[in-house]
């Protein structure tokens, strides 16, 4: 295999990794959303892989951690994707490699936007439900809430913005 073929295969693998991160984030945020919507939030929640059931607070923390970790691993994958894509000198090969079919690389920016940012939207709604349920907030809760929102939204927004630059590059001025 030549260097170009290896780079393209590495790029495809990084895109697959990003796709898995987006899928995990959607599953975690949807589960968190559904857990927030349950009418019996005090009952134990069965978690696959654990013996028995977990307290709803622990289940929410596990889902929150999975969602956050997926965002940061996805962002790391995007940085890797950008680095590999920029190392491919052949513009046609780079464009074709970035056409690898994933939600993040779709040419339609609206579909890609909603595909990448669906999980942050579900997360944002879940946080809103939690805030509504625990209103009025204590003195230290607004800072925790802003931190949770920042860490919950920023990696996904960065994923979208970085990847759109590579998928739809602006023509360079002569």
C-alpha cells in the first residue's frame, strides 16, 4: 500500500470512530431524556451490565458521563480527521475520502447539523427538565448548571464546525 491509501484508510477509520461516538451520544442523551420523563423517578432503574438496579441519580450520572465522554472522544476524532485530511495533498482524493458515508460528512448541511447536534438538543431538554423539577435553584446550582451546559454542548458544536470546514471547503482565492 502506498502512503495515500494508508492515509485514506486512516481517515475512514477516524470517520467510523466519530460515527460511533455520535451514536453513543444519541443513545445516552435519549436515555437521559427518557429517564427525566419517567413518572416514577424514585424507583430503581435496571442497567444492563450491572447486577440489579441503580438509583435514578446514579443512572443519570452514568448517562451524563457517557454523553460527555462521547463528545470529547468525538472531538478528538475530528481533530484527527482534520489532520489526516489536510495531509492528503491530492484534492480530488481528499474530497472523495471525505465523502465516506457518515452522518457527519453528509453534503446537506442541515441534515448534518441535526445529525450531529441531535444529542446536544436532547441533552439540553433533559437539563431543562431537571432545572424545572428542582426550581428554585440553590446558591451553588447555577454555576454547576452552566458548567454542565458548557461541557455538554461545546464538544458537539466544535465537532460540527470543524468538520463542516473539511466537508464543504471554501474555494481558495487565486
